[in-house]
C-alpha cells in the first residue's frame, strides 16, 4: 500500500552563495604561479654543492665513514632520497658486519651487500669509544659487555653461511668465559668446501684470558689469499694452504708451552710462513700447567726469512723469556731494515728492582750472544727494560754496522751512558774500520738529559722533562756549524738539532 504523504518529486540540495564562498575562503589553495615559499640562499648553496659531487666520489666518502662506524650506512639512508638511492646501490657500503644481538639488522646488511666480500667483526664495544676502557652502557643492551659461548655461536651463525665471501674476520674477547673459541670458531672448523675461505685476507683472533688448550684447524685447510694474521691466546694448526702466503704476522704466544717447546713451535710456524715482511713476536709468561710441543727443532738448523724487513720483539716488564733467546738464535734475517725491542708494561713503574736488574742483565747478554750480525739494519729502537744495562747498548752497536737511526726511550738514559755512547760513536767514526758507524738520527724519548756527539747529524728530543733548553742554545756558538731550532707545544719541549 503506497504511502499517502510521499513527495512526488525530490528537491535537490542547493547551497547558498554565501555558504560556498565561506567554505572556499577557509580551504583555498593559491595557484602555483601566485604562491611563493622562501628558501634560504645558504641552504640552496649547500644542496647544490653536494648534489654536484660525482656519485663515485660520494660513495667513496660513505665507505670511508662506514669503516669507523658500522651504523653509518643507516644514517646515510635517512638524509635524503638521492643519498638513500646511492647507498642502496653501493654494495661495498654494507660489507662491515659488526655482530651483536641485532641479528635482523646484520642479515639485512648481508642482503644489501649482494655479492661483495664481507668484513666480519665481533669486538668489544668499549674499543670503539675513542679507546676508552670503560664499558659503554649501550654495549650491555646489545650483548657485547659479557658474552657466553652460546651467544657467540648464535652471533657467528648469522655470517657462517657466507664464509666463502669473508674478506676479514676479527674476533676479540677481553673477558673470561669457558669455551669461547669453541663457540666462535665452530663454523670455521669444518671440512669440505662449505668451510673454505677463498677470499679471506685478514684474520684477527684475540683472547688473552683463554685457558682452552685445544688446537683449532680453520677453514678446512684452505685460505690461499690470507696475508695478515694477529693471534693472541689461541692455538692453531699451522697449515701451508692457509698460512704459507702471509706477509704480516703479529703473534702473542698462548702460553701453553714454554722454553724450548715454545721456541720450537714458533720456528715451525715460521718455516711455513717464510714469506713474511713484518713480524711481531711476544711470549708472555703464564702460570699453570704447560704442555710439550710434539716436534723438536734441530739445534744446528735455522729458519731463513729472506723477505723480512721489520722485526718487533716485545717483552713484559723485565721478563725476557728464554724462548725468545732460542728463537733469535735459530732465525736468519739477512735483509732486515728495522728492529724494535719493545716492552709491554704491566705496572706503572718501568724501572726494574735490584733483584730483577741482575736477571735482566744476564738475559740481555744471552740475547746479544744469540743475535746474528745484522749488516742491513738501518733503524733500531730500544725502550725501558732493554736499556737497563748500558753495556748492552754499546755492544749492540758492534752488531749493526750500517745503523743510521737509533731511538732510545725510557728514563734509564742519563748523562753518563749517553756521554759514553757519544764517545763510542766518535771512536767508530774516526777509526779506519770497514764499517764506520755514522748515525743520521739519534732520537731520545722520555729521557733525563741529552747531548750531541760530533758524528751525529740530528738529535730529536721529545717529552724529556729534564732537558735544559738554555744549555742547548750554547750549541749555536759551536764552530762545527750546529743549527738549533727550538719550538714548544703544550707543556713539552720539542727540539731538533741539525748537525751540518
């Protein structure tokens, strides 16, 4: 039944003119030709300055920034649209994977790196805080302050499927936890092609608190491009297919062997890595039980390092282990150019006690007796405990006939040994020997007093509190033609004396 009151015709909704004009006045958008937005000239110049840089140069700048901060690529992608596009099209920008519990982030890094080689890192967060030793509060949030073996294994599991793309591997622990190396290297100790590292160039494994005596065989015995290795507190199987092509080795002995066994183990390693150009050796003393090395190095044999040009020997305080003396007695370095005899202090006081003075003097004489004659050595650096016996310095000058740069660092150098050193230099200069010793530079660092001999062409004095600057100015009146330049920086005196 139709409704009787229904309208026969629906009336259209019509707004009044005044209402339409009022709405337009509220939501009106001016025409683009009539609108004007003020833009700062400085901002316009900055945008044009960076926008005109070539994409290759800008990408290289991004890559340099990512080397210091692994999260720098994330910052780049949030600057502008063009930088984000460039960052996403640069695979090498995402190659640094600094592992922690943000596994989804690092998996995205690996995906964006595409086929580029990877730099895998697992290092303490405090090392990135400008060298500060205090832990960063953010490091605890990301699982870097203290790591257990299971956490380390989970982190490395993220990068283990891409081991064939690894360009470098850096793992460092500064705390103690059991089986850390088992968790970190479980993916690297397999057999077969899945464990090979054909692109690996650098390897760093550091854990000075390690107590695991197991020997690890890495990368299935295949890493042909490996060139640089740093080891501290770990025992590895030294295979030719992994370590034969090394050019630089920084080796801190694990401490599970000592004496002849430690020296034999080191010499066995150098027999395989005989192409080294740079070698740094340290054998610290460790308490506890010691094992024996299965191979005995023949007493009459020596290891030839024909390519070695720089050698650094590091001891702790006044402890010169017998393993280092036996090592230097069985190594041949005919082309050595630089020798560093360094000290890693464990206390603030670097002066030896009276009991340790006689012991270090005996060990220094044994070391000098084992040291071969170095005809090609040009630069020699000694510091702290190596300077505890002045006679060691004087006798060492007879082993290095071609020396031109001598650096002495530490408070052991005083007037008396320095005057005697100058007398020896004068005598060697005036003698008619086949190799007259003429130093180009004598560098004294953190010493008490300084003087110059007639056969010295330059003397560098740095951080020497006891130096009398006024007394050194008298050298200007020396008839031998001494030219003296004195300049100051902050609290220290930096002097350069040029002997013409």
